[in-house]
C-alpha cells in the first residue's frame, strides 16, 4: 500500500509518500515540508489568509517533489490523503480540494485525515507499536492526554482549560522579545540560563489530568516587568524557569493520565506513552517524561524531530491506517476547522480551583 499525504492545516505546506509493505513494515519514501516561517515572522504569528495563499502557490510543487523523491508516479499511488481538519479553514480547503482533484482525476480513493489523529498515530509509523497506548499531544493548538484504543477510537482524559502548551511557549517568547516560533528559541536560551526565578505550577496534583497554562505565561510577564530592563542573562533565566515549570506540570499531569489509563485498561495493559506534536521536540520535556516512564514502568515513544512538527508523512500514514481498514471518504468530504478526536468528551471544567 502506497499513500500520498497532503498537509496544509497551518503554516507548513507538506506532501509525502508512505508505503506499508506486505510484512507490515512502514517506510517513508519521501517527506517534503515547505515551511512558511519567513512569510509570517514579521507578524509574530501565522496570518491565516497569507498561509492559505502560500499553500496555493507551494502545494503543487511540494507534491511533485514528494513523488520525485519517492521515485514514483501517480500510477504507483494507491490512495490520496489530505488533512481535512482541525486547522485554519483556508489552508484546509486548499489541501482537501487538491487531494480530491488528484483522486478524482486518477480514480483513486480519497481519505480525509484528522490532523490530531495523524500526530497520534505517528508512533505506529516510526515504532510499530500496537493498541492501546496513552498519548500526550502537545502542539501549537492542542494540549491533551488521550487513551488511544484503535484507529479512529480515542478517549480524551485531559485537556487544557486555556492556552495550548506550544501557544504558552510562543506567547512567553514573544513577551520576552524572542522571534516566532518561540518554542525552539525558549529551549535554546534555557540552556544558557538557570531556573532560579519562582513561577507557579498551575493544576499540580489535581485529580483530573487537565492543564492550565495561561497563568504561567502571566507570571513570566510579571517577573519580567519586575526585572526590567532585562539583561540577556535574566531572559535566559526566565526561559529556563518557564521550561522547568512546564516540565514539572507536564510530568505531574501525565502521571495522572497514566493512572486513569491503567484504571481504564487494567494494570496489565501495555504501558506505552507516546508524546506527539511540535512541543515534543523539547529535550527537557522528553527528559522529564523519560524519568516518569522509568518510574512507572512505561516505555516512551517520541517520534524523531522531523515527524514531531507538522509534516505530510504523518498524514499519509493516518490515511493508510484508515484505508487498510477498508475506509475511505467520498468526493463530498469537506474541510472543517473544528474536529475533536473525542467528540463525546465533556467540556473541561474546574478552572480557578
Ligand atoms: P496543531 O497541531 O495543534 O494544529 P501546530 O500545527 O501549530 O498546532 P505543531 O506544528 O505540531 O503545532 O507544533 C508547533 C508548536 O510547537 C509551536 O507552538 C512551537 O513553538 C512548538 N515547539 C516547536 N519546537 C519546540 C521546542 N523545542 N520546545 C518547545 N516548543 C516547541
Ligand atoms: Fe500539528
Ligand atoms: Mg504547525
């Protein structure tokens, strides 16, 4: 099975070809990512309209490059998958329309892929793990703990009550005057600083594994104001202190998620933790999760950096997983900005306690 995957939900224009061989082993034949960072940087964040226009301009060439890198033509592709949500609607429409057009012209099945599901299933592409597993999804738009039961079956255990983790990194970076995207910048500077500035750890010890990150960012702002004008060393110390607080929060919340996971699937369930999404690139976070997993007898599965942030290979793979189960979508599949993985999850409550 060979699937072409298209990703246009945010500011990466990406296309990739992934194959699963008869013996079940998966192979990434190509993975082309055209980041639009330079277009958005001067605005300090992604501008949806600019992103959508850039996807229109970049996507065809990215797809051609993905086919060329794989050494294949469309004749050798079995299905086309595109991110249909959640994300910025303009970009999603570009990807879905392009994917459906190729599918229609070639008489191929089309699969509308959930972007979060693609992050969730990446560890099966890279590590070949089975179900179930606990997923910590930490990206620019999402912060969730999910029990992954099967392809298409996700139970949300915890979520953020306010900002996503990547968003908290980006906003913290911005208020410290660091360039966008902030996550990698904060991590880089944190290495030169010391975590010696007291910051709160919201939600620590709380029963339900929810997150709340807006207050942490505000605390960094106040600490920065108190220390203005900021020396380079203080900025580095603030980054280190913020990252340290985040690592502790994530470790504590994930520990609660593990407990709920074992309650749900039994003590004998496979003890597997997968971390996915762009923030999974953070080494301090991985270190914290590594320690937690060792203590709790879990194995940690973190995709390589290039597959943590948005890419086409994860979309192709998620499409392949559905297609292998005999599922595909019609030409009436539509882009949708909102598309939760667990539609039955109740709204997260409990802020302010
Ligand atoms: P979503 O997947 O929820 O739609 P997204 O596509 O913006 O959101 P990703 O591309 O998966 O998210 O991840 C981008 C986020 O990851 C940004 O917020 C970025 O700052 C953050 N990030 C990237 N590298 C690091 C790092 N080393 N440390 C912390 N955060 C990071
Ligand atoms: Fe993403
Ligand atoms: Mg992104």
